[in-house]
C-alpha cells in the first residue's frame, strides 16, 4: 500500500500511539485517492481531497511540517511518503492487493494535481513581488508572514483558514508568532468561542 515502504512484503504494524498516527496518515491517503470521502459531500469532499493533496505533497510550510511530525511519530519516512504520492499523481500505479477496491478516486486526484500545477494568480492581499519571495526551501521572514496574514483578518478567520489562504507557505510556528505578537499589541483579537482571529478595528 501507499503508506507501506515495503509494499506489504513485511508485516510492519506498529502498536499503540504509532498505530494511531499511522491511521491518520492512511486517512489522508484515502481522502486524496479514495473514490468517496467518508462523511463528506460536494464542496466538503473537494476541500478534504485538496487538503489531503497539500498534506501529502507540500515540500515546505505548515502542511509539510504536519506530515513530518505525523510520519516521525509513526515510524514512516515523510520524504518517501511524499515521493510515493507524487509517483501515483504522475501516473504510477498503487501497489497492493487492495488498491483496486480502496482507491477509486485516483483520476480525480490526478486532475486536481494537474490543476494545482497550473499557474494561478495569488489573492490580492498575498501578492508579492518576485524579488521579495524567499528562495525555494527558505522560510519567509516574520515581516513577510505578517504582511501576508494581517490583511486576511479584515474578517474573522480560523487558524486553519490562514494556513490554507497562504498555500501552506508560512510555517505553523511563524503564523502563531505573528498572531501572538499582534494580539499583544492590540492589533488582533481572538474570539475564543468561535476560535477565530480578526483585526481589532474590524471586530
């Protein structure tokens, strides 16, 4: 299977917490490549599939950090998982006896991947000049993340929405730092009941 580095040759089945983390990774794989997404319909199903694509394929940023954390906790090589997902998205076959039954949405995933590869204009608030963009593999600076995040808070946003809006290019840690400092300065307020952030003058 996609998660199994030995393609089922060896019976590698961790116990306890690693098994739980491995199940979360398996859910992401099924959300991307499965024919139907459990408890999701229409736009929700498409969002779940898109988030699974980001989680499994992003090279850096918040999605990549989450993948690395879960893979480390479950004893799976995060780079091998990503490369395996990319291989399938680029036309490779899923190895394993259960592939035909479990992965009926491969073509949908491949079409989504092709659409992601096509150049698309970034939202106005997130546009940056080419020379301002950090080189590939380099984390954006605090000021760059701040200038990308704060304009999004003209309306209430959940933390997850901020990560999605920035295409996962900003790491979870730096986004939390930007929000924490902005709240200390009184620029941003947090609605604990709704788990949202908004600019103080828009609250």
